[in-house]
């Protein structure tokens, strides 16, 4: 990819790739929210096409699985293994960290500071170009 192409792709991701809208929850409860992907990405072994998604993750279960449900277009659901989690400071921004490899664009982590965690995903071992898609977080205030 040329440097202009990389810049355009990074800009596209930074401004439009991800828009979290989490519901109110504590770190002990399930993490829920919404985001939009403007292009196809890999979450572990799951190839996830562009579209609007709802996600949920319960850190208290023994099988750490992220549930993704497509809200727009043809309905689809995905269960993605979360190999590890880390704590994250509540002041950080919600974002997906993407790695571009010769085999495609992979999500390496999903940072959810409003829930105090980062979800880490497996990425194939290739030389990669790391990009970060930032998004403003808004908490749902309708008593959810």
C-alpha cells in the first residue's frame, strides 16, 4: 500500500470505523455496546464484514467469548474467542487496534475503558502495520 493509501485508510478508520455506544454497566457485569465497521476485518478466526454491530462480553464466564451481532444488512452472528484481557484506565478512549498483514486486516485488541478492560485477539505472525481507530464514547442514559 502506498503511504498516501495508508494515510487515507488510517484516516477512514480513525473517523468512521468504530463508534462505541455502551450501555451502563460496571466492570463486574457484562460489557455491551455498538460499533460500525466500514470494511471487513478479522476477529481471530472470524471474518467480519462491514456493517453495524452490537457486542457483548461477560468477563465472569469461564469461556471468554465476545458475541457480535450484525444489526444492518443480512443478519449474522459471531462468537470470537478472547485469549486474554487486560485492565485499562477509565480515562482512555474506546477503540479497536487493527493490524494490517499480508493476509488481511486483523483486530488485535478492543479497548473498553468504560468497563475497565481491553480484549486481546490473536493475530497471525507476520510483519504488520499497526493502526488505531479511535471513537468517542457515549453512555446510554435511558436506564438500560
